[in-house]
């Protein structure tokens, strides 16, 4: 009997079919009842947010009450002018003039950006001598009352070494100073006394200016503030947030008397501001008060950078309401259902944990398990949303999928997960503003500064992940007033 043999070509075809069937079933089996449980990524050592240096300008309006200058002038302009002069006039021979002039309280005002003042004066004068007549000399001894006003103006300048330069002009106007001479008439000594009083006042001017400079010691006051603005303050304990400020340069606005009650000016202090989320106080590099520059305008405004912690719990609550039970379509056969997604911050990255189940067709049992994804945090200024972007699988997760469920490695799955990792920050920014105000109130400013500080606007400059938390780094824009009580005398 003839033996039946299968042609070689048919054998080869059957072999190929069997191999394909094995591959298909092995692939299906690889997805059948798979429980993907990759190892949890190890905690990366928490890094410290290195101080990122920014430049801020602390603008402090300055007011010197005119009342303080008035007080200084009254303390240092003599209350009484007395003098004795020999041969003061050609009208008399062997004459002698004595006088005593008293001033009242000096009050000041302003005009044309000058401090002006006037003060009534009164007193007496006695003149003795002889008046020459044609045939004889008649002895004269007479007393007269003096009435008049001392008036003047004071301007304040400042040099680049912080020394106030007062320019004081003083003059006298006498309305009554006439000596009666019996049987002759009167001799006016107004110009004579004016000359003598002006001379006495000018003699006192260097002392008066020195006292004004001493009482208006702006350099000492600014130096005290400058030194105190070398700050290293812990403004929050959990997390530990430190603010360090180091003043660098200072400028000054020219004195302005336009409000009629104060000498107004302003100090602009340029500072390096470092924000540090760290346990230890940052080291301060002390700098001496530099020479100043003059500028035209100073406003009561400042900028400061502040980190505000984002609540991961709140982000995760928002996330669960958006994704729990939602189905993602990887392809026409594969459905990916999200049970839960949780975010955590590790080192400088965001770890996304996805609890899922997947089904690849009616005749294949589903896979389930955990995916660990790494992403970066990003603030979308246009939408005011916080986003996790640039998702990729953790190494252990990728290896687990490669060996058992490589269909889940398709980029479209990462894309769909990433689209859902977007969080509006409207409410978070309201909270951040309150936090920023709280932090600023913790900064210990020099006692002369009225620390009525309020943040009015904030903007997100950037977002960082550090110390296993997310922080919004805000630029806070607010107002602060200052009053330097110069000129007061204890």
C-alpha cells in the first residue's frame, strides 16, 4: 500500500499558523487576569529650595513734621538779644548804645518750597552821648521802646553722604526805634539796631545750623533702618520658610514742602530678597550704608517674592471627582478605567499613582493594578491652571508592562491621563493672598516704620516642587507707609 505524505509546503504553512496561534494566545494570556503591581518608587531625598535671589525695591515715604523743625528753631534761636555799642552813630559824640530785645514764640510756614518764619520782637534801647550844636554840646540820655519782626527762610538740602545741608537766611525789620532828644526832636536808630541785631543773629547762625543738623540727623535714622533691614526671619514654621533681605543701594527724593505741614521725601532701598524653605537661618552678608543718589519720585510700594504651599490633599480631592470611574480609550478594543489617581511630590518631581482596570475584548479577562508615572509641575498663566506635564512611566512600571501588558504603553494613554491633571487655582490664589499677608506681618521691620503692610495684588511667578511639597512662588505687590520723626528732641 502506498504511504500518504503531506507536501512540505503544507507542513510549513501549518507550522506558521500554529506559531501565530501560540503568539496570539500567549499575548492574550499575558493580558488575562494580569495584576500589575510595580514597586513603589523610593523616596528621593528631600531637597531644599535654594535661595533664588531677586531684586526688590522697598520704597519708604519720609515725613519730617514742620512742628519738629519749629521746636528746634525755638530751642536754639536766643530768646533775648542784648548788646552795648560805642560810637554807633555820627549824630552823637562820645555816644554809647545799650539795647535788650526779646522775641516771642517763633512760628513757621512754607512758601515756594522754603520754610518761612517770622517772630515779633520788642525791647528797649538807651543811648548816651552829646549832640553837637553850633555853639555847644548838649548831653543826651534817652530810652526808647523797640518794636519789630525777625523774619527769614530755611531751605533743606542733602549731600550724597546723607548730611542735611540747611541754608538759613535771617533778617530784622524794626518799625519803632526812635530816641527823643529834648528841644531837638528825635533820632532814629532803627537802621543802627537792625545792623546790630542782624549781626548778633548771624553770629548765632553756625550754632543754630549745627543744632538743626543734629536734630535732623537723617543719616543716623537711615543707618538704623538700613542695618535693621539686614533680616533673616522665619515667617512660617510648618513648612519652615525663611525670608532674608540684604539692602544694597539707596536713593533719596528731594525735600518737598507742598503739603504745608511736613517736609516730605522718600527713601528707596534696593534689596536682594531670598526666600528659603529650609530649617536653618540663611547667613546674612552685612553691607554698610552706601552714599545716596537723588531721584525725583518715591512711592509707597514694594515687591516681595513669597512661597505658598499648595495643598496636595485638595488637589487629590479635585482629581478624584474628575476621574474616578472614568473610562479612557486606548484603542478601539482596549478600555482603561480609572479607579483612583493620587499625586505626591517626591524630590523635584510629581509622582502620579494610577489605580486602574483594563479590558481588551469580550473573550479576554481584564488587567488591573497600579501604574506609577513621573511628571513635572507647570503653571499655565493663561488659564490660571496648575498642570502636571511631561508624563512618563517609572522604570519598574515600564518593565512590568513590557513583560505583561505592553498595550498600556501607548502614548495616547499618557496623553489622556495628562489632560486630566489640570487644576484651577482661583480659590488657591485667594488663600495664597491671605498666606502672603500673614507671612509679611511676621517680618520685623525697623520700629520707625509704620508696618501697615497689605498685599493688594499677587501673581504667580513660578511653581516649584521641593521638600516633597508643591509651592507657588508669588510676587506680592503691596503698600507700606513710613514716618521718620526727625527733629524731635528728648
